[in-house]
C-alpha cells in the first residue's frame, strides 16, 4: 500500500491540553508553496500485529505545515508513505517504488519492524539517507545510512530496568519481548549484559506476536520470582499483560516497567487504577504534555494537520523531529540544486540538531559506521490517569554503546 500526500492547511492551533499558539514550521511565512515538488518517502509497519504508523503520521503533518508556509524555498514536499505490513518482501518492494521509481531524495519518518534489515544495503547502494522517526530492530541502529531519532527498544528497555534498580532496589529481572529476529532477544540482552556486569540477574521470555496468551506469559514470568518484570512490547500487548497481572493478584508483589512503547497518553486509563504509581516506562523523548516550546509546537501541528487517529505519543514525537530536521536541512540548500546527492550529503553533516523534546542535541555522524545518537533518556510513572516524570535526563548504561560513546568523545559530542 502506498499513499501519497502533497500537503494542505495553515497556521494557528489549539487543543491536546496546550494553549493556542502560533505554529512554527519551515519558512513560517503563511504562503503556499507552488514550485516543483521534492519527493521524500517513508515506510511504516501499520497493518499487522500492531500499528507503528504514528511516526510517519506526524512527519506528514509537519510537511503539510511546511507546504503551507513557503515549502523548501518555494518548493513543496511530496511525501509518500508505504505500509510494509510487517513483511520484508513488501518492504523491499516499497523501497524500490520510492527510491527507484519516485526518485525520493531521502527517507524520513519511517518506523518499521521489517524494512531496516530488508533495505539497509540497498539504501547504501543508492546513496539514500534515512532519518527515521523510530528505529525498531537492531539493523536500524547498525546501518551506515540509517539514523533514527529515537533511542531504540534496547536502550529504552535497559533504562527502565536501571531505574527499577536505582529506585526500588530490584536485583532480579524478567524481560518479556517479541520473538522477532534482531528485536526481542537483542533488546532483552541489553538488560542481561547490564545485569551481569553489576552482579544482578536477568531472564528473557520471548512471545510470538499476535498469538501469545497473556495469562500464561505472566504466570511463567512470575514463577521465576523476579523483583521486576520489564516489557519490550507493543502497547496493545503490554495492556493485555498488565490486565492479566492484575487478575493474577501480583500487582503489589512484583515491580513492573517498560520500554517507551508504553508511553502513550491513553495507556494509564486503559490499565486502570490498580496500577497507580506501580507501572513505569522509559520515555525516549519529552513528556507528552510538556509545555516546553518545541513539544507544544509538535502538539499544535498534530492538532491542526494530523487526523485524530494518529497517536500523540513518543513515536509521533520522533516523526515530528525527523521531519523538522529534514526540513531545516533542506532549507539551507540551493532549491535549484536539491537532489539525492546534495540532500544525503547535507543530512550526513547534521551535527547539532536541538529540541526540548530531546535530552541532548542529535547528530548524524557522517564518518560513523552506525547511528544511535539518542541515548540520554527520561522515565515516568502512571499517576492517576496520566504520566508523571520521575527521573531527569539520564545516560543509559549499555556496554553495546561503547563504540558510540567513543565516537562522541572523539568528535567532541560526549554525553
């Protein structure tokens, strides 16, 4: 499925709990772009076990705003998003259509379980840079041309475990994740490696997406008698497991936490009052309801330009950031000379992208073999029917980041 959008819409907004404000995007001049379109693509995993399209939905909203505010020095962005249906073969076909047929100059706002492994080498061969809103499996963080704005499931899950250790003294963990290649085992291995390095214990349980039994999974985890259970799962699966844990009467017997997939505004109400102050999640970005300027701008753009069905969550924040970064990079180029090579070169040179949605500035790392710039994160806990931030920006401790930390120190970007 390939959906093409060449923008619409204008400049003021209110809602989502934020005060009315002037939206800022692109050239911010209130003039509709009418020049030759610039093709940009994105691939998401929407149809399947869960919907991971919010990242591209937010990127699309931002590009709509850009096109109504001067575009890229007069040229509108033609943003095309494909749904790979969690299928690597479909992801490959979409990449060929976007890169080879539509001649996109970059891929922006992607979020997929399938496409990183399927397309990474082809992106490199075609000199296409991917500024993903949300990287999911390991290949999204180990590829030369693929750079996500988010921290990724491994770091987010490790951060949750580290907070449970520091706040609650948890010394034994069960990590539950999906049995998907280079995703579940890789993410939970982060806790295992960190735990062993600190004299702690960790066990991994992998479940099949779309076919697991929540009660049996929770009982299997509880039988190991851990201090804490940490999820690295999609939101819908997390909700079903928390419901099962409540039914089994273990809410107060074991600590529970999650990677960033749980951080959505509707989850606290969905899991109910039993979990008040008892379920925490790592946040790869800023608090959803933060009144910091760029976060308010994200919410205002979503209210004005995105459908209500597009989640206002951490994945949406990532897509917004990816689109904003790409737009600001393109605006520095000669509009008559924008092509794949000039855009790829410019994106690789991004060294200090700032936003209050991020804990630290983001960089691409032109000479880095892989990219994982977002590794300083916040944590929040369910508080009534909302989330409450319970930790400041904290550096994630994961031995797998050794090469990234070394690169940052060498490049003067030490966190």
